[in-house]
């Protein structure tokens, strides 16, 4: 898992929403797809579609060795009252310092308390984490499932 690429992903989505783009593309990876689907589940983006550099696919095109360099994930951004729903996205774990947290720490964050050096979650803010099962979850979902993991990013 490359946290450097995740940093690029976070800044790209934040800049795209501030620029009022309706759709944007990112490089495909399992991590990016998992985070994009989690953002869609939480209501920050409206859709996730596979495509190539020209745009989203009208019909499903399989990824092969010949077209892998042109493949992209296309994300449709959401706006409410002409303001972006996704206003900020920031890494928690850095490439040089990975932050793992258990259920007790996640419960503190969700309850509005600081845990170690990680600030508590504000209103309308989510924390995405990667579990040891390879699943990307929101902090409140991880608390319900009673599992911890690697904190990836906070979204507001």
C-alpha cells in the first residue's frame, strides 16, 4: 500500500472539488477503488465508474496488458447549494509514520475525544481506515464490527 499515492489521491480530490469539477479521473488501484467506494457509500461523491483517458466506459471494457496504462477510475463529485460536499481530505498516516488504532481509540475519536495525537472527528467528518482483512471502512463501521486498523485519511 503506497501512502504517497494516497496523498496524491487526497489532494487531487480536494482540488477537483474546490475547482467545481463535475467529474474527475484517478489512477486505478485496489486502495483507490476501496476509498472511492467508501466515499460513495458515505455520500461524498455520487458515482464511481471505470474508463480510460478519454472518459468513462459506455460498456464494460476489461483491463488487459495492452490498455492498462490508459485505464482510469472516474469519480462524479457532489455539490449542495453550489458548495462542494467534499470540502477537505487529509492524510492521517504518512509514508514515514503509519498510525494504527484499535477499537478503543476509534471510540474516543468518534465520541469527540482526542486519542494520542489524532484529533477527534468533527461534525460531518469521517475517518477511513484499512483493516487487516484488506477492507476499507469508515471509523464508525469499524467500531460496530469491533476491529481496528491503519488510519488512512479524514474527509470533511
